[in-house]
C-alpha cells in the first residue's frame, strides 16, 4: 500500500502450517523436479482459472500439481518477506489471519493477498475521505438520530461485540476481520447530512481503525493519529447497549415454505399486522392462487402462508 502512504513494517512472522501450489516437471525416469511458485508465470482466464504455467527461467511449461503442505521437498515454500516488500506487513498479516482460523491449515493464495490489500486500501480511502471534509463533530445526540444513523451506530456496536468475542473467547480472527469488512461496507454507504450524522460516522470509522489495530497496526496507528487518537493509550472499545436496540425488524415472507418477499416492520407489529402486510406484498400475491390453508407466524422471523 505504498501508494496510499501507509507505514510499512518488517517484523518477522511465526511459522504457520500452510499449503501452497506445487509445480514440477517429470523426467522419463519418473523423477520430478519441483519449482518454487515465485518462479512460475501463470496465465489465467477471466475467472482466475489457470490456463498454463511456465518456469520463468526458460519459459517452458510445467505441471500444476495442486496444493500441498509447504515443504523443502516440494519446493513450494512462500517467503512472507516478498509479500511484505510488495504490499507491506499489514497486508501479509491480514491475509494470514483472514485466510483460515489459527488451528487450521492456511492455503496460500496470491488472489487472497491482493484481496487483503484492497480491503486495507478501502479502509484508508474511507478514513482519508472523511478527514478531507474537515468536519470534526464528535458529540452524538442519540435522541435525534435518523434511521440511517441509528443503523450505523447499531452496526458499529454489534461489531465491537462480535470482534471482542471472536478475539478473546473464540480466537476466530478470520470472522473478526469479516465483521470489520461489514462495518467498512456500512460506513461507505452512509451519507452524513448534519453534525450528528458526522459524529456517528466518525465513531464508526475510529472504531473500525481501533478494532483493526491487532491485525493491521501500522495503518491503524497512522490513521488514528490523524483523528488525534493515540493508539498506544486506547482501550478496547466499549459496547453501548442502548445502540443495539432495534426499532424495526426484517420479516421473511414465505408461501408454501419458499421465500417470496421480505418486510421491514416495527418491532411491536402484531400478528394480524404482519399477516396483512405479508399478503399485500405484490411479489407474494401472485403465489396466493388458492385458499389459504394455514398461516404461520414466527415472531421476529417469518410469515409462512400455506395455500
């Protein structure tokens, strides 16, 4: 991420039980000569499928042997330093932690590394774009939040809750990073219309950066400094239970057990209201071709009409 101005790190990585692609040529005697993935030039189609593999030393074809546990015998070890040199330590770390839980084998993937780098670039652009607007409102008046702002605040504090549990109890770093990606998407979709919205957006972005720090400390510290936040003195964010309260709920509408529509309704909507709204959906009405034999309402979840 050098083009984004991100601090680069070079601290060593611990050895992980990883798998990587193998490439070889087989002599008439049956002996195989293995080639390191770093020395292979791949041609892929638009879906990423390998069309051909050639050894860069002579330009001749090699056989793609599939994924194997990294070993000297297969010559398929990947040096993280090459990834660090190209993308930075944060990208290498995020990829390794996102690719697999710590107790499972990690399948090395160049596309996965590039995906981790794109994620960090999107985080950088989100934070930098917010800072460029120059509005530094920080006070949130929870009583005057728009529906969109309430949704983003809820997502922010749900993410704090999930990432905290994933790291401390479950040790599931991959799902913690996935939750951060969801918060990034929600933040990108949010459009602030007043100071209260700006404060909500700021909370979401600074929370995202703080939660991301264990995985990408260089990027997080660099950006948090721009928000006048010292990462070295910041505690893990605290969940605001009031922000988790929902005013609406999503109800799935089924006809004969098949999904036909969805409703966004008040959390205190009655059974009769849910049934009336479900039957009024245009996408549902076309399947109500006969008399209704049964009406099933599962609170906070679904309406199933059996015809």
